[in-house]
């Protein structure tokens, strides 16, 4: 990698792939709200996607900066994921990370402010400010919540739940039980992602931060996904029984849960008895694939139903 290329340098600290873990819930949540209202507000939908994606990248860069400042990473702890750990490896400079952080914060915040101007809803502004603060204080500040065993829950609430909820709310024009249930599903999927990363970093994080796996134990951090998954599936079933999603959409969701949630991930993930060096690289992308597939396919189906039916 040519270190004199600014764009290539900042790419190594952004971990763009996980930005979609917030952007896609905002997209599918918005299209779910449009599906319920039978009408699409295109500009707020696009702006919510940009805002959610950008703020996730802000959290990623903040995490990179913390790892660099606190010397939390080295060659033995690198995951090898593309687009990450570049600041610690030396591919990027500290100033590069600061510039990227400021730009993505401005992009996410600016998109959010445009949504507020369009909707004229002050509650969205308040939620947006809290979301931006959560993205930054995830890793930076005197009391970053990444070092406490609440990181998975807080990330799930802001990265998955709130992005989906607000986007749905804008499209439907009201708070309803159905958009809360859909946001709950999005939140739990994000918790899966954070949980898998924390479990994979069980040994690496010792002495640096106290995550939920350290509190409940390595094996329990794998087993706790079972009740979380049950809640997620029950929320999906509730949406169908309430006649808020069609039979085709309902079946599609169940198939995605089964294939990408169980077959491609949890079936073998559950068998792991102790942490190993390559665990993060091998298992970290699995719940991300579940997030991608669910929100992308749901977005397409909601869009088709809204436009054609």
C-alpha cells in the first residue's frame, strides 16, 4: 500500500464493511415504514442511510484512535480485516484518522440535520445528537463505554435499533408497535455482531477492558445468543401475526435467520470451547453476513411491495 496516497491511508482506519451494519438497518427500517404507509419519502430515506453509515464509521475510527493511543494492538492481536488497524500498523498517520473522523462526523451530522429540516421534528435532532455522542464516546473520552460490559447493548441500541426506528418513524409518520418490533430485530442483530467480536477478543481484552464475556464467562457469552435469537424470532412472528408483513416476507425472513444465522454461523460457533488466535478473523464476519442479507433482502421486498402492490 502506498502510504503517500491519502485515500488509501484513511481506508485502513475506517472499516467500511461495518458501516453498513448501521446504514442497512436505516435503509430497511425506512422501507419498512414506507411499506406500512404505502408511500416512500425518498430524500429522508437516503439521508438516514448516509447518516447511519457515517456515524458507524465515526465509531470505528474512534476505536482505531483509542487502540493507537493506548497501545492496545500489536502484530499478535491484528485480525487481518481489510480496512482496519491501519493506524496501529502504521499504514495511516494520526492526522489522517483525525481528518477522517471529522469528515465522517460532518457527513453524518449534516445528513441528520437535513432530515430534521425536512421533517421539522425536534425529537429527531435530539436522537441524532445522542447518536453522534454515542459514536464518539464509544472509544474516546474519559469514560468510553467500550471498556465496560455494556458496550454490546449500547451499540445494539444506537447502531441497529435507533437507526432502524427513526428511519421507520419518518416514513410512517408515527410511533407504532410494529416499528418498535422491527427495530428490536435490528438491535439484536447488531448485538450478535458486537458479542461475537467481544467473545473472539476474550483473551486480548483482559487487562484492557471488561466486556460482557469477562463477566459471564466465555462459553456463556456464546450461549446467551440463544435467548437473544428467540426474542428476535418472536418479534418477527409477532409482526406476521399482527398482519404487518406478508407471508412471503415472513418466510423470507425465517429462511434468512435459518441459513445465515444458524447454518452459516451459530451451528458451528456454538461448538467452540475456548478462544483461539484466529477466532475473530474467522467468526467476526458471520453475524455481519446475517445483517447484510436480512436488511438487503427485506429492503428489496418492502420496496417491491410498496411500489407494485
